[in-house]
């Protein structure tokens, strides 16, 4: 596991984008597993900026998203599908974009339904008009799938609220009670942290 501690969020975003861009440029068909939320937004902005400057072509990219709110359709503004459309999807063929459908009637397969913690719901409140509209469950790609099918894993973490989870991921026992610790079983993981997330390591 490679650890990269950056000076600030902007540097974290640039470093993450640089590494993703390297992967895209080095393969005729790059496959990306993508997360949502506040942490990767800066990285996605930087990737879109590189594309708009003619320095990065997404036409050979396929994407798979890691999660989706249960019971939201792709057209719902707070859905992760809509999030990806807003923040990253540029010049990627629709046939190469693979997103879970939160409105599915049979959420089976290599995904699982997870109950969202109250802290996760609070963190995502900004995407919803009303507290009661925030979903309590989501579909999620399991870590087993991520570990099995990923050649390389890039994890970004920012903010003091992530510091304890980062410490447990890097220094604690490998256990399902800290799912990110399972990433230590993969041979090619890079963790990029801002100073606040890195404060306990």
C-alpha cells in the first residue's frame, strides 16, 4: 500500500487526477470504478479540466459506480447517476457507463443493500431539499468485487472526520468492522490524504 500525504485538498485532487489520467492514457480501454461524494469532486473537476484542454480523452473509458441510493431513479437530482453526470461524465459513450439503478425491483447480484449510517445521511443532506427525503438505504458494490476485479485501487480521504477511519484502515487489524482495512489485501493500492485525514498516521 502506497501512502501519499498532500498539503491540501487542491493538491490531493491534482494528485488523484494525475494518477487516473496516467491509467487512462496507458490503456486503450481503461475501466474505472468511481465513488461519489464531496471528496472526489476536486479530482473530477481536474479530470474534466484536462479533457477540456485537450490533454485527456475519455472515449476509451468504461465506468462502474460503486453505489446508488435505493429507490431513486437515475433522473432524480440527488441520485449518484445525476451526480456523475454533473461532475465527470464527458466524452464517455453511454454504452460504457455502468451505474446501478436505485429503483430496481431486484437488487441482487454482486451488489448488496446497505443501511446508511446517520453520519452518512447527514453528510449527504446538502443534496436533498428535506431531511425526510434522504434515503436510508443504498445499493453498494461489495469490497469482494472491488478486490477481485481491480488491477489498481486509488482511495482519497479528506477532512478530520476521516482521520480515525484512515488510522484504522492503515494501522488497525484487517477486519470487516473496518471494511477499508481489507484493501491491505490488495497488491496495488494508493491512498491519497489531505493533512486533516492524515493527522493520526
